[in-house]
C-alpha cells in the first residue's frame, strides 16, 4: 500500500491518509470534506458550493495519483440532510460523465466540522 497526499486538498484531520493506492489497481480516497485547502474553511453558500469543493478536493488527490474523475468507479456521498440531495446531484452531474460511477448517497446525523456533504471515491 502506498499513501497519496497533496497540499492541493485539505490535510487529513485525523489518523488516516488522503488516499491509499492499494497496489492492486485501485486507489481509495478518504471522505473529502468541503474544506478549501487555501483557506482552511468551507466555501460560502450551501450544499452546492460544498459539493463542488468536496469534488475538487477529490479531483486534486486523484491527479496526485495520476488519475482523474473518469477513473472513479464508485462514490459514496454523505449528506447532513437528505433534503439537499437534488442540489448535491445537480453539482455532482457537472463533474461526472457517462458511464457514471456507481454511487451510494446516505443521510447521516452529523458530519465533521458541521459540513453539509462529504464524498469518498474509489478509482481504478
């Protein structure tokens, strides 16, 4: 296993890696909070802006691994409120193209730092 890290995405806020190259053809990205790595803060706005930032963070980590969003085979989207699903989906659709990755989207009670969304990916 090889850790993947880039300053173009927020640093891990706990004992985990931004991503791991499994050595078996898969890269596993930890959940990406919508933290702007330049400011350390969430973007102004709501779930749309936060979804965009979470995906940009994932994109930066994938680039460090020599991949891009077209290599993503599975995502998991964690939402603080399922009422935000349509707004999240609107932004998500701007980044992923057919064939779309498999995806799960679930509502959770709370996310770290009070985020509205967190997105994790598996890429090949």
